[in-house]
C-alpha cells in the first residue's frame, strides 16, 4: 500500500497494478535471485574465457548485467516496483512512497533471494555452492566509488520516473553498464547484492570484511540522492503549474 | 486460429494481423533459418578472428544474436508470433493461445528451417555443408543452466507481452544477450536451435549425444515458467479491475 | 515525388515531409558521406589499436556502424528516406515507391558522396587520401554472403516500415551490427559502400576486382527480398480488412 | 528564458518545464560533473584492466560514455536542456533559442563542473587529484577530426529534436559511441570536456598545449552545423504547410 506523497510534491513512483503483497514479494524475490545469478554467472563466464584479460571479462559482465536489468525491471516493475535493492527501497521510503514495514519486508526478501541467486549461479557453473569471498575491496576510494555509484543510481531512477517513466528500465540498465566502468568499485550500489556477492569467491566476489563500508556508503549515497534529487526535480514554487501528487 | 484464453485470464499474445497459415509458417521458417544463420555464422566469425580468446568470440556471438533477435521478432512477430522455438510454442499451447495441431506444425517448421539456416552459415563461410558436432556439453550443471535459461526466456516473453507488448522484441534480444553470459551452457533455450546446432562442428556446436538432456531441460523450464508466470502475472482476485481475456 | 503504390498493396514508405529534391539529395549525400566515414574510420581505429586481434577490431567497427546508422536514419529519414544505398533505392523503385529518374539521381549521389566520406576518414587518420584496396574478397561464398546480407537488410527495412515504422532506424542499425558478424563478407550490402571501400586500403577495404561480384549479389539479393517480402508482408486476400495504400 | 525562434523557423528546442535558473544551472553542473567522471573514470578502468590492448579499453570507454549520456540527457534534459557542452550552447544561442547572457552562465558552469568531475574520478581510482596531461594530440588531422565530430554532434542533436525529440538522449549517446571510434581524436567535441581532460594524465587526457586547436575546431564545427542543418531541416518555402515556431 503506497502512502500519499508529500503535499505539493509529485509522486515519483508510477501507479502499480492491483497486485497484492504476496505477488509483490514474489516478484522482488524472483527478480533479486535472477539479478544475482546474472551478475555472478556472467562474471564467472567472463573470467573463465577471457584468458586473464579482465577488461574483456568486465565487458561481458557489464553488458549482461545491464541487459538483464532492463528485462527484469520491465517484467517485474509493474508488480512490485522492481527495486531488488534495499537502497532503492530506502529512498522510496524516505519519500513516503512505500510504508516502512513493507520496506523492511522488501529488504529481507531481496537479501535472502540474492543469496539464492548466487547459489544458482554456482550450481550452473559446477562451482562449490557455498563459498566465501577473499577479494578485499577496501579503502576510502572504494567507499567513495560506492557513494557515487548509488547516488547516481537513485538519481537515474528518480529522474526517469519523473520525466520518462516508460524508459526507467532502460535508464537503470544503461546506468549500471556505465557505472561498472566509471566507478573504481565496479558499482555494487546495492546492499543485497553486496551481501550476496560476499558468498562467491569468483570474479564478482567481495570479502565479508569489506562489506560494511560498502553498505554504509551505499545507504549514505541513497539518502543524499533522495534529498538532492527531491529538490532538483521539483519545479520552483513560483512557476508550478498545477501538478499535484 | 487462436483458442480463447482461459476465463478470467488475460491473453498474453498480442492480436495477430490477418495472416493465413501459409504466411505464418513461412514467417516461422524464414525467421528460424535466419536465427540459426546468425547464431552459427557469428560463432564461426568470432572463433576465426578471436585468436583463441573465447570471451571475445562470445562478445561478438552474443551481441549479434541479441541484435538479430530484435530484428527478427519485430519483422515476423505480427505475422506468426515470431516463436522460432518449440519451447515457446509449447508455453503458448499450455496457455491455450495456440491450438495443439498448429503448434505441432510450428515446431516441425522451426526444426527443419533451423537446420537449413545452419547449412547457409556453413556455405557462407566455406565450411563443409554437412557436419556433426563433437563438442560434448554434458552433466547436471549444463541441464540446470538450460532449465534456468528457458525459464527466464519464457518469463521474459510473458512478462513483456503482459506489460509492454511493444517492447517484446527488445526484451527477448536483451535477455538472450545476457543469458549467453550468465548461463554455463550459453543459453540454447530452444529445442530447434539445439537440434540444428548439433549439425555444426563449429563454435556454436553441440554433440548429438548431449542434445536429449538439453531439450528435456528446456521443455521442463518452459512448463515451469508457464505455470509460475501464469500465477505471478495475474492480479489477485480481490483486486481485479475488470480485465477479461 | 512518390508514385502511388500498386493497387491493393500497402505503402512501405512512411510519408515524407515536404522536402524538395535539393534537400533530399543533400540529405542522401551528407548521410552517405558520414556513413562511409564511420565505416572506414572505425575500421582504421580498430585495426590500429587492436594489436592484431581482428575480432576486437570488428567489435568496434560493428558497434560504431550500427550506432551511426541509427543516428543517420533518424535525422535524415524524414527528409530523403535515408537510403544511402542503391540497393535500397532499387527495392523501393521496384515497389513503385520512388520514380526511376529520381532513383537514378539518388544512386549517383550516394556513390559520389560515399567516396568523399572515405577521403574524409583518410584525412582524419593522416592516411594518404587516395588509395586503392588490395584486399581480395573473392569466391562464391563471399557472393552468397552478400546475397544473404542484402536480402536480410531489405527484409528488415520492409518489415519494420510495415509494422513498426517508428523503429526502422533501430532495426537497420541492429541488423547491420549482427550482419557484420554472421555473414562471411562482413555485410557490405550496399553498392555505393562497395565502390567507396574499394578506394581504401585499410581494414574495411575491398580490391576493385572483387567488387563486381559483390554488387551483383547485392542487387540480386535486393530484388529477391522485394519479391519475397512483398508477398510475405501482405495479408492474404480472404482476410484483408480494408487497408489501402 | 528562451527568445522566440526566428520567424518562419521551427524551434529545435523542446519546451522546458517550469524550472528556474538555479535549477537549470544545478542540472548543468551535476550533469557535466557526472559526464566527466564517466569519461575519465571509464578510461582509467579500461587502461588498468586491458593489459595494453587499447582497443579493448576504448570499447569500455565508448560504451560507458554513450550509455551514461543517454541517462544524463534523459534525467537532466527537461530541466536545463542537458547541454553539458559550450559548443551545444553556442549552437542554440546562434539559433536564438537561448539568450547570450544565460549561454555564458551555462558555459562557465559546464567548464567548472567538468573539472570537479575529473577530480571525483581521480579520487575514486586513488589517483592524485591534481594532474596535468602530457598526452599530445596535435596536428591538422586531429583538428579535422574534432571539426567532424562536433559537426556531427550538433547535426544529431538538431535532427533528433526536429524529428524525434523523444529520442534525443538515445541519438546523442549512440552518436558519441560511434564517434569515439570513427574520429581519429576519439571525439571530444566539447570545449568543457577538453579543458577538464587536460587536467587528467590518464587514458582520456590531452596536453594543455593541444587544447586550443581542439576548442577552435569544435566551435567552428558547431557554427558550421548550425548553419548547414538550419537550412537542411527546414522545408522549402513552396511546400511549407503552416508550421510556425
């Protein structure tokens, strides 16, 4: 159930169909699981085939993830909003477009389903199912990269929902494809993805000890974007022409 | 001739133009032949040029296949539905959107035309026309990969037909581009493609002895997706707002 | 001036704006010159940077050409139809959608402007302006590849104009990206492009002695597609529902 | 505030929402900063991972920049026009679609914000923040390449705004992806980008001594395009059918 958006403010979330909570959580679960299967699976494929050239592996990884996101957001968006990402759910909760209890349920489902998706990828590639990553991704530069990545992701979502809601799936897929390349952390930008990737000691993995700083940077980036784009995307009061939520 | 969809259920297939059976089968034949020429031809090109780096070959192969699918579904979809794939036809038959006799005719045409497409690719690349693949793709991991690949393909088709029918060609092309990378089997996801590729001993080939498990996994994946997405894409009864098939 | 399409037949060409012949020929000239600058320039860039791996060079070449075609067809299509290709102009002339004298003017402009585009590419890359290619592309396989490439190109154009005219630019760009990979000849599919590329001894070149077979195969492919898709894209008489040209 | 377009001439700029100057300048600043972070960041990522194969680095760099531009133009276009580029602002000023004082403010903001974006990229990749490039990009061929790149960019913008304003973000992103490959200079096509990239001694850098010729060529290309496309995109007087600005 969506709360009303703040008075005088345009809703950024397109109206959802009449799907109940079970359908919504199922869509978040299936979407998050498939997203992680795509992220981790294409990373394994790239690493196995690229003969040590990580730029080629990243090309396959980034194109597969971006293309997959366009698909998943298109087919699950009208059911659940296609967040797949606690940072996105947080940003919508801040804007009062999803109630806090429902937001919490979303986040739990996203995290659990993401882990299942990693295990599916491992099974497909004959990897041991249960792994823990040893790939350290530490330091302030990595945290800054995650802040920028998540700030840009939330801005892309809010901006396209505001001006071109029909293109949101495309904008998010293109953004992540670009962000895999322009952020030094290859743009996790998603706490559920971060947790799940800590359980894969492959191309896409991240050591558990590196995850807290990633998640903190992501949440700060999401809050900063919710504030900044909340202001930027609103016409100035003098010139409003009758839009209401 | 399309049967009525089950009562209370939304049709997933967009209305087709007034094309008769001859036109429809011709569209399936031309589309399947071109699809296989694209899959096998771009595989040969990639393998010949990539100097042994299979990730680079897969980049060319996956981009060409995805781009080609967008084209083929756009130009043949309004004539025949642009299945090119017995697993897709099966899923529509399960949902009673295509009669079983017509579905059988579709599947035969898809398989035969796919083989012709492989031969065209061989001729273009000065390869022997008649080949049999020796590339084993065996084991439960490969079968799981084909299950996932086909489940996701049918879900992508049903989801985009339900919410964004104008984008179906794009969604399928993007899905296959991603699936070439994130499934360990490089996502055949199509029994006609599987049979045809067994007749090419090149990059895209599959040994005939590996095909039964692939095809079985594809059909199970298609049935599972027809059931799962049949439930997921339907609003819950309490909140239906008058949509009828 | 467009002739009326044959009675009982749908026009495949979208209505053009009120642009006169001077504007149209200028659009064909600018578009063909830019197309060849893109094809030859991105080939030189790829070859110079790819350290001998021609698959990587072809990735850059095919992505640049496909992306460039979407742009050129979008911005010049409403002025001249954005043929840039005597084989395309021939197919429209066969369908009586462009008068033969105008078609001849189009073809001359396309060929001359294409050559200028090659020279611009050479100048940008500090290559000698005037070159003749020594790259032989001979044999029946290459001719078959050009037949298939052009047949598919014309089918893609006619199919998208028939069903999704707003997407024609995208469909052509995606088709050519795929065709660079799945045809053994890397899909010239255009007599003006073939002539112009014979004047560049770089990645995209073709020896003049190889051009007649290419051009012949392209024209036969265009005629075959005009006939085949002319039939396929027309509803069968029994079920026509009042469409007129 | 937009001036009226010249009498008898169609406006090329879509109507903007009711955003005030502060919002507009903030959108130009955020967009230009993110654009430079994308250009420079993806260049660093490509160079670090590509093991010396610059074609692979350019693939990542060009795909990230093109995808990023689609995103940035979609989310900032309705606020400020999403110029991010003094050459684009100049072209609109020549067509009297933006007043000269506002154009000057745009250009200053673009240049300053672009430099900040470069510094953000350096910080994310643990590079020294303050750098000066030593990469010479000199000679008449490079200047010609920048003239062509900017001429084509302005033509792409004007053409898509004229015929398909909803697709402008896509057309610009695709154009730049192609232009990275087909112009010998990898298509800076933007004075603010040129200045900012002179402050990065990485893949995307340019020595300060090479910048004046780049910027001059860009401005000449923009003016030439404003004149040429101003004529080409206007229907001939005889056949105008009542369009007014």
